[in-house]
C-alpha cells in the first residue's frame, strides 16, 4: 500500500500578545490533515453512514427472501411406518409444499445423507392402535443437522404432526363429551408493556457495543499510523521535533487528534444505526420491529463511556505508530492488537447485562457491557462506577505510555 503524501508541517503559529498554545496548534493542524486522507474519510464518515446501513439493508433483503423461500419451497420428506397410521399419512400428503414418500426404516438415513429426502418421520408399528386406545405415540424425526433445508423440513414435519395431535385430542374430548377448553387450561398471550423496549432496541443492545468498539478503533487506525510512522517515512517528523513545541505538547496534540477521530467514528456509527432502525424502510423491517426506543439516560451513558474508550484506543494506536519504523511495520503490529480489541467486543454480544463485578475490570468488555446495560435500561451502579474507574485508569496508562515512548530519541529517529 503506497502511503498518501501529506504536506510538510507548517511552522507553528505564534501570537505577539500571549505565548502560543502548542498543544492546540498541533491538534488543529493534525486534525485538519487527517481528513485530507481519503482512507480516513471512508472509514470514519462514509462507512458508518452509508456502507453499514447498506449492508443491513442487503441482509434484510436476503433474510426476507430466504423466509419467503422457506414458506413456499416444496420439501421431499419420508414417512416410515405410514401403513400403520393411514390417517396420519393422508394428513401429511394433503399438506401444501410437502412431497411425502413412504420408505422403509433401513433407507431413511441414507436418503437424507444423499439429499434425496430432506427429513423423515418414523412412526411406530402400533401407531393406529395407540391413537385409538388414547396412548401417546413416540415419533422420531430424522434430519441432517448440518443442512438448512433438512432442518426446515424437520420443523415443518414437527408443526404438522403437532396440528394432527391437536385434532386427535379434540376427537378424544368429544368422545368423552368434554369441551375443547378442557385440554387448554391456559390461554397465553404475550403483550409488550407500553414503556418497555422493542425488538429493535434489543437487537441494538446486542450489536451496538460491538459496532462502537470496532468503529472507534478501526476508524482511527489510518489517522494514528500517519501521525508518527507516516511522518517518519516522509522525513517530516524531525521538522516538528525542532519546533518550539515541547515533546509533551507534540504528543498531546497528536493524541487529541486521534481521540477526536475515535469519537467522531463512534458517533457517526450511532447515527448510522439510528438511521437504519428509525428509517421505517421495508428492508429494515426485520430489525426495527416494534420501533426504536432509546431513553435520554441511555444516550448519555453511551456517550460518556465512549470517551475513556477512545482515549484508550488512541493511546494504543499512537504508541504502535511511534514504535514502528514506518506504516507498513505499524500495520504488522496491528493484527494482534486488533484481536485484543475484537475479542472482548464479540464476547459482549453473548453476555447478559447482569455479569459479575470482575468483568468491570476487563478493558473494552466493561465499556461494551455498560453500553448494553444502558440500552437495556438495567443499570448496575456498582458495575458502572468500577468499570468507569478501570477504563479511566487504562486510558491514563495508555496516554502515559505513548508520552514516554515519544520522549525516546532512539524510537522517534529510527527508520
């Protein structure tokens, strides 16, 4: 990858009336130059606002298409022992989008394995007698657990046999002059509360912590690597080092620019997800069922958590950029670092919000769980305080490490 060229650093501005704020000057210069890089524009702005919603829309089209296909596709299924239960066999044969074939038990698994049949229902030899005597019939449904069509066909068989079973129960009740309600003591209806969450909020609580963590980290990669490693390649870092600004002012200015990019990337990721969930477009119906409900408290907590997370990522990336000889070497160091960020972010997707306090000490994972708690409306004050303290500590350590690394001449000058 050929690094994009950037202009040589401009002389630090000075003021005749007051001493210059070198940190602010460097921050302003670096921040403006960061967004001249097309890679940063794509990863920070275009990706969360356009590419991510487009991917979710494509997923919606594919998922709805697959669901429609599953409803209308005709599956070939086998029935073992159908002669012992002619009524059951006839009911299965009358089912739309189902081609029923009677086969012996010895061929059942072979035909499923060879994809000639999607699933097979195995009925006992005494099925008819058991039904007539009011006994329970044990039915085995054979399927290929690694084949989606086989699983769908097995679910359809399960549903149909369940419906046939309800008809049998109704017949038994009528024979005993009992009402149908006798076999249904509870009539259960799930009703979401008015002030509760929704399917969209639940999905967002699962996905957003992962997306924010990855976006904050990946969005600042090019910016951080170009800050020091890129300037080493271009030979412009020495010009900045001999300027009136101190080493600390230089690293803080560059560090602030990377933190700002992390925050912008995360905020635009939130905007992209809200656009996706709140657009009302048909392509997002699979995500936004029930509407998106985010409380002001959830939004505030999410924004507060992003700050120490961005500081942590900025410190790590700037340290790698400072240590590396060039951008190519920095990208080599990126792989293990990205895994360390990606792993806890992925783990957060599968954890509940009521985790133990020990999880609050895990970097990245603790921030992801806090965001998940905020979006779910389940706040654990002790967890939030401990996780926030740990995140601030890790962020301070990352900043301190990057600052000390920037003081070493052997690290800055090597190329």
